[in-house]
C-alpha cells in the first residue's frame, strides 16, 4: 500500500475499495469533508478523522490540537458550527505518561478555545509495535449555519477562488522537525480552528459561498482539483497571488516540493459567487485567521477544460496544476 | 489486340506531391486512355490500353514517382464492365472520400509534409522578368505548404487554407496546363490573387510590410514572422544586445537559438559542415541542423552559450528568402512563443502573446491550419538523424514492423511530447509538441490528435501509454473510452522505437541511456540494457543507482545530483570529495545530505543521464541547468575540444539480483582525483570513453548469454554525438551490430512511435 501521501492514490483507495464495500450504505454525491445528516428535520453535520502524525509534538502544535482542529475544520467546511466532539486514543504500550498528559491537556485547551465540548471518548492500549506511539481519532457533530449549503459540486463559472491565508506551513514544519532538516526554527504549523472564519464568511456571503475546503493532505492542489472535478469546471489560479511565506518557499525549493502540494491545517479555500466575493473577502480579513485572505483565482467560463486546474505563471504561460500521484516522481526525462 | 481496362489505386504520400500531373504525363506517353483523380487520401486511376502499356504504366507508378511521393501500396483490378470507354487521358476533380470502413479505418499517408521552396521557384522569385518576381508565396507542384494548410482530404485547393484565394486568369491557365510546372498545383498563387503580407503596427502591406520588418531587424529590433507552421521570432544574430533582449522577453535563459542564413555559402562561414550536413541543410524538409560552430564566427554570445554546437537552417519559404537577402546577415529564428508555450499559429493569439516579445509582426492573410514547429536534425556518422520531428517531416507515416490490427493511439511521454496514430502498417507520428506541463501544450496535443483522427477518419480502439502515472499523457489516456489500454515501459518504448525504424524482427539487445523513466519495479530507470522483442523485455543490466535529492530539483541542479551520488549512491565513493563539496553552499550541502540520509523526497534512479549531469558538475562545467540537458550538452562540448584520443577512466561491473550493474564509483573517484591536475576537456572525453567501454562490455556479455548480437541504442543520451558515434563504432569492433534512431528522435519525441509498435505487436500476438 503506497497510498499515504494524500492526493490521487488515497482517493483511489476510497472510491475503489472502501465505498464499494458499503454498497447501498455508502453516501451519495461527491466526497466531502463532512456529511450532512437530517435528524428530525434538523441538518446535523458529522465528521470523523484519524490522526497519525510523526512527530507528535511539532512547532506550532501537537497531535492533540490537530485532532480537535482537524475535525472542527471538517465540520466548518460544510458550514457547520461544531457542537460536540468525541476523542479516542490508541496508545502503544510503554508510551510515556507525561507525553499522554501533554497531548490530552493540549486537546482540552484546543476544544475550550474553539468553544466546543468533548462529550465522549475512548482509550485503547495496544502492544508494543502494534502502534507508533499514539494515534487519535476524533469525531465531531455540528449544526448547519442557516442560509448556506456549500458543496464541492456547487461551484459555478465565474466564481472567485479565495484563500484564507498562507500555504505550506504545516507540511514543511512537520517534515523539517521529523527529518531534522533545520527549517523548523523559521516555520511553524498553521493549525487552528476555522469555524469562526466560516461563520463570518457565511454571514457576509450567504448562499453565495458555493464551496469550502481546508487543503490538508495533498495541499491546495488536491483541494482545487477535487472541487474542479466534482463541479466539472476549469479553475485558473494566479501564481503571483499565491501566499507562500518566504521560509516555506525556500524550504520547498531545496526539498524539491511544490508548496501547492504541501499540507495545511489552518487555512481554507472558498469558491464564492462573484457578487459576494468582495464582501466575503472583507469579512475574512476582519478575523485574525483570515487577516491575509486573498483572491487567488477564478472559475473560468467556457474556454477551459472541465475539471482542470491551471496556474498562470509569472511569465504568463499556463501550467497544469495536478494532484499528487503517490510519491512525487519527477516527470522530467 | 484487345485493350484492357484497369482500375488502379495508389496509396501512400501521393497527394500534394505532383503525382497526378506525373501520372498524366506517363499515361500520355504510353498512349493510355482514362483518368486520374484524388480520392480520400489515395490516387485512383482508370487506365485503358494494350496490356503492355498498362504494365509499363504500373511499373512507372512506383518506379518513376515524383521524388516527394511515397508509394506504399498499389492495387490493380479490372474495371467493372459497362462504363463508357474513354477517348483520352484526363485529370478529374477529386471524388468523395471512399466510405469509411467499419469503425472508421481510414488510410494513413495521404498528407504530405511542407516542402521548402524549390530551385525553379527560387529562380523565378529573383527574376525581375518573372510575373512572380519577389512574390513571398510563390510555390509549385514541387514545393510549398502542405500539412500546415490542409482542412480535409482529398488534398485539393477547396479543402485548404488557399480556398479563400480565387485563382486569377493567369494562375488558372497554369493550373490547367498539363505542360506547366503548376499543373494542378493546389497552392498556386500570385501577387494578383494570392496571400499578401501585412505589417502589424501600421497595416502596411506587400513590399512595404517586408521593408518595415527588415528595417526593424536591421535597427536592432525583434520581428515575429508568420512562418509555415507557426510564428517565428527573428532578430539580428550578430547583435549581442538584441539577442539578450530576446532571451529576456521570451523567458528563455540559455537554451540555444536557431540561426537562419540566406544560403549554403553563408552557412559555411558560421560552421564547419560535412557534405552530409550540407545535404541535410539544403533538403526539402529544411530542418534546423546541429553543426559545430566556427570559433570567432561573429555570432552574438547569447545565441548558443556554453556549447560549440550551433543550430543552423536555410530559408524554408520565399518569404524567408526575401527576408534573409534583405537583412544580409544571419538572423536568430526561434519558435514564436514564451517559455514552454506551444508555438503560436493564430493571428489573434500572436497579437496577444507576442506583442510584448516582438517589436512588430510580419503576418499575412493565409491562415495556419496545423501547428508545426521547426524540425531539428543532425548527422551522426554521416546519417541524418532527427532530434525534433516536426515541419517538413511530420506527418509522413513511418512503417510499423508488425501491422496494427485496429487503430492505435500512443500518447507518448511528458516532455518533448509527440503522439502516434497507427493503422495497418503505417504509424503517423504527430509533430513535436513540447512539454505537457504547459496547459496550452496539453490542449494543442489533444486538438492535434483530434484533428488528425478526423482528417484520416480514424477511431482509435487501443490506447498505449507510459507506466508513469503522473505524466499528463498517461492521465489523458486514462480518460479515453477505448476497448483496450496498453501500458508500455518507457525504456522498452525507447529501444523498440529504434528496432521498429530498422524493421528488425526477433529479439534484440536494447541499450536505453536516458534521463528518467519509470521502471516496472517502481524505481526510476535510465541506464538500462534489455533483451527485448516488440512485445516484451527482460532487464539484463543497469547503471548503479543514486538518489535524486528533491526529485525534479536534482534534475534542474546537477550539483545536487552529484551530491546524491557522493552521499547516497549505491556504491561508496572513496575519494576526496572536499574540493567539490567546498565549492557549494554549506547550508545546501547539509540539507541535501540530510535528505539523502533520511530518504526525504529522494527517489533513486539507475540513470545514465543523471550520471552525465553529476560528472558535468563534478568537473565544474555545469552546476545548474538552464534548460533540460544543458549539463550533458556542455560536458559533450567540453569533450569535443579534447585534441587527443581519450582513454577510459576506471570502471567495474558488479552483479546483483541476476543483473550486471555498472559500478560507477571507480569512475567518479577518478574524476574527483584528477580534477585540477588533468584538463577538464580530457576528463570529459575520458568519461565518454568510459561509458562506451562499459557499454561494450555489458553488450558482449549479454550477446554471449543470449546469442543475440544486434544492439538498438536509444534514449535521450543518444542525442550526444560523441556517445552515439563512439558506441556504434566500438560495438561494431566487438563484432556486434549497432542501430541508432534516425527517423524519430532517440529522446522522448520517439516514445510514442515505440509505444505504438509495442501495442501493435502485442495485439497481433494475442490473436
Ligand atoms: Fe526518455
Ligand atoms: Mg479531513
Ligand atoms: Zn516550386
Ligand atoms: Zn494569380
């Protein structure tokens, strides 16, 4: 199995193996960050996520914060206010208790700061070697914000593509500290909750907010490709508008990575109807987590290839921005 | 004696090459009655006469065909009874294309490539007494645009970009006169009725437009000239300042520019030419020919920085002849595009994209129907060899060793992209299309494929593609709804492209020396010896592996590749690396070492091309590649300046997993040890010699084991002339027979042809 780095292979695993196994119990429609479940006439939003990060502690966060923010953000991407979280810990025998305390405290802090209660949990201790230290699974329940139903399939030609902040921080920070590359003094993870940002965006843009996604694994490129494919539209991004912090750009250059393929944990990309785009952008900039929000592109009209994401480069040519396919093998001959 | 009545079908490249006028003349001479006409992509005859005359006619149809024709198939049948007996021999208007076969299995080979201005037209062009004196669109049956102006087949004026230009009386008379060189020349035109020049900035036309362009070039400006298959950017090749400005505006840092000169005499001033080079330069295809520049030839330094190799070509159209004579000196003539974009063909597009690059556009009112960039060729051991196959060559079909049972589309690789359509014995290799990373190049590929399928009435049933899941060609193949998909390993496709060109049958040894291609084991390959057939292969030997720190970043930066060999290669290097490493930025060295140690974005490759890159950097020749392959090009250039015959550096063959492995560590150690003491040129030449010796050793061992003595050499590294010539000579000395690519590039431009040959053979084998 080489399906770990996000992007096309994990998508293949889901659509090729996991969903078919569910048969008629499988969800319909495009793959989203969270599901909307009508319960007694109320739209409840549900999401679950497993966290397996190495190292467990990294600049700007740890696995506990990540487990809370990840699920809060997945709910937020369906325009939901998080109501409650459940957290399960899978702990390898011999894992330092002090570290477990640290993670638990951090998760608690993150939940309190996000204003969401942790209402249920579970702990399993497995034998040595059966897990790599500590895994977390978080499940969240949220309530739909009134007046919004963003979906990856709801994007329309002419939509503005908005990005809430700089990209590439989380993935490079994690990689740097895990492999001892030395960039982590300059780069910290961007992990943070985005539900307040989404609430402000919905308040400003309402149903004009067509799609929201947090570009985690597979980075911005995967998020854009998934949405372009689900909506069957061409997306054009302006390279000069992409906010890449200089230390991230320098690290990516030397590591041979495209910042657009690097994971994020604290930003979102939004597809917004042109009429609402300015108002939504202004609302985003009014919050700290959206202070650097920027319009990065447009959903092209008739001309482009449906489902294709292109980047207008600094020299004016258009580059195809693809999803990652497994490891990033060079395409140069 | 009773006359016989035959119906004859001639297939191949027989339209747009003066074939019907030729048939007319022969039939007249032989006293044969009947008619000739174009139909679909074929030429159809009805011939009535004594059997002896008819036999002589069919012999002539093949044997005396015009030079530009390529007769691939000739079928004779008795004409069904009941038709009017003809009283003379006539050229008829084209009939409709024959009804498509089941599933649309139209023929190939009906669309000729563009042909450079012929000697007769050139004489008329500069003859003040001729009615086409200085007419930039002068052509005849023997020359002019073909593939770049066709809308549909059969090839007739009404179905070309000439349709909008109604013939004047004088031109119509020539067109109808069997004795005239322009009898049925579909591109015939003159100043009264044909296309006209225009100058973008003020709408000036004709001679005034030409004069404006000439003045701009003479004044140190850049002009976009509308050529046959796309716009070209033209400027004075002797003026440093404008050449540098062109590089800046075109966003092309270092890759050499092609230079056009007025004639052979001017070419000889700039470069040392062999007779074979001169044949290539003056041939009807007029490719850019890579030749050794004469030192101190006066060309601006920015024309071909870092290499002694110069791309030279002669005027391809009357417009180019007029322009070059007026300018008087050599001009840079490079593809009209920015960076990696496809060459611009559309007038509106040219205005939008080239306005910031060129100071003026010299255009005309004949549209370009298909994109054909300039071809690039060179002579290797006296034989013409294509480096980029486009204008003048494509879409002339090549033979397939095993005929395709159903229509195949082979989608090629990623860079230097081409695709191939195969049907029956024919393989139609599309024109060079650049890198598919560029969205416009990707669109141009799919458009061109669609257009050629439509033109030839082909519906692909099988799609052949590379193993690399990230190539945009592979991604494109995955979206085709066809009955069958055939993945073909990159280097298998490379060596098959060579074997197929030579029509070899049975197993052969394949040496694939390349940059990178995905192997069947998930690692990157590129220094491979295969025992191959058209359907499959077994790997016999490979180059030692090394990590690519940062993947593609290591390809762009040979210094980093060299660090990969030193820090994490398959074989340890026990030589003093300090002089090399100390030259680099310590921070980069530290991170790269760490990446290698931890395997962070460090795919491993058994690549020959990467070893050339690394050695180029170790020798201090090139640490950072300004364009794909620059480090190897500069290493070759350095080796070419070595006066004496080089002897090889040390090398070793190891064995693992049943494979012979070239252990490069003694070679690399020797390079490191000798740097600073031995001249760089000598070391560069010695390295080339080493690769030749290693290859011969591997091939000799393989031949002993497999009893196969034929070696097909392919892959991007074979663009290296020292390597290509050295290998063929040394393999022959060792009693083996070596083959090189000639008709398709050894690099990735030849991949699609190899894929098509593999797919066709597998198809046949399955039935
Ligand atoms: Fe290749
Ligand atoms: Mg998630
Ligand atoms: Zn002519
Ligand atoms: Zn005329």
